[in-house]
């Protein structure tokens, strides 16, 4: 549903399902971070998520809480994978 940078959580791309689920438009999200929109709820929650992702390389079937534009909380079953645009060595 979305592609973000690992370091900052900056949105690079989102799909229409993400737009419908979140209530945000593409223009409100692309180029901004998840913390700027308080999507994770706190920097600590995101930091723990990133730590796990860096250790494991992927996280499957993770229950996450996502704050929508209207302030509501959506509970999602998420799958997250590290991807890279760096050429292989």
C-alpha cells in the first residue's frame, strides 16, 4: 500500500487503497513522514518497528495501529519488507 524510506519514514508512493483507508490525498502524504502526520502515534512505536525490520529484513502478519486523517485508529494486519534501489555489489 505504501513505500517509505526506512530512516525517516518519508512516503515515496502510496496506492489508492492506502488513500481510501487513510483519508489522506496523495498530495498530503507524498514527501512527508509518517511522524509528521502522527500515523504511528509516537516516535517510539515507529523506532521499535524499524529496529525489528532491520534485524529481520521482513515482518509478516504484524498487527499495527494506524491513525487516519480524521484521528481514528485502524487496526491493520501488515507485511513489511526492506527493498533497496542500490545496485547489487
